[in-house]
């Protein structure tokens, strides 16, 4: 089996999109993740206006708000008040163990 040639290829070995019981489509684990495991990075161009697949994050000091129009599989992540993943900037990590075929969720409010 060949090695993934890009971040998008790597992400496709880790997650997939499917119908979600939460809302519309969701992002699901193709592999098992342990707490703290890196899942992927929200990839896409920086934007200055809100939109359907725009993710806004603050830098480490919380001073600069940056938006990205997410164009990879992570755009299908749904919200949960009890999420199994969390952001560090635009990088997504498992908050707890995530089983194969489990929907990956995060808290849209960042709380």
C-alpha cells in the first residue's frame, strides 16, 4: 500500500463522510483514535467573511481571529455538547478514545 502523498490523502485514511444521526452529513472515524491523537487539520483558504464551512479560531494568545473556508473532510464535523474531539488552532485532536465508525464531533462554541 502506498504512502499518502498529501494532507488530504492522509486525512482520507483516517476519516470519512457519511449520513449523521446528529444532522445531515457527518465525519466518522476510519481508524481508532486514542485520547490526544491528532485527527487532522482544517485546510482551506483564509477568509474575512462568514459562510457555511467557515471555521473561526483565535491564535494562542487569543488576540487574532482567523477564518478558514474548510475544504477537506473535516468540514462535515457536527456539534456536540459532549464532543469527542477538540481544536488547537486549526488542528483537531481526540479528547477521548474514538472507535472506528464513531462520529467525530466538536463543540462549535469552543467551550
